[in-house]
């Protein structure tokens, strides 16, 4: 076959291709549906998440309340410690020798050196 014959033949083939429309395969698009098992899994996940969140919140609240009680107790301890230290200072002031001697004089007591005995350690 000559070049002219092949060209004519090729033109006929191209015309046939152009005349016959190429049909694309029909694609049926189905909407993705969630199955019952998937729904149950999602529901269980959400339920576990909510239960965990509630559990964390309740534990945090309990810790918060315990911290408040600890702070109140520490405040009471500090107050009692201050009171005790004030009382120790007051005892030291009241137990000085000069004060005891003045109280003894007020009550009419006298110091007799003959009745005083020294204790040596």
C-alpha cells in the first residue's frame, strides 16, 4: 500500500472514532452510610469519653476540697503556734525573780537568810 492509501485509511479510522462517542462506564455513587456496628462503636466511644471527663472533674473537685481543708488546718496550727509562743513569753515575764519577790512582799512574806538553804549540784 502506498502512502496515500494508508493516509486515507487512517482518516477513515479517525472519522469512525469521532463518530462513535466513547461511552464512559456508569459510576454509581453511593452515599457512605454508617453501619449499626459503627454507630455502636461511636456511641461507646462518646460514652466512655463523657464518663472519663466526669470522673476527672469529680476527682479534681475532691482534691480541691481537700486542699481547702488543709489550708484551714494549717491556719489553725499557725494561730495556735503563735498563741503558744505568746504564752511562753508571758510565763518568762511572770517568772522573773524580781516579780516573785514583789508578790511575796505584797503578801507579807519576808526573807530570812537563816531559813534559806542552798542546793549545790
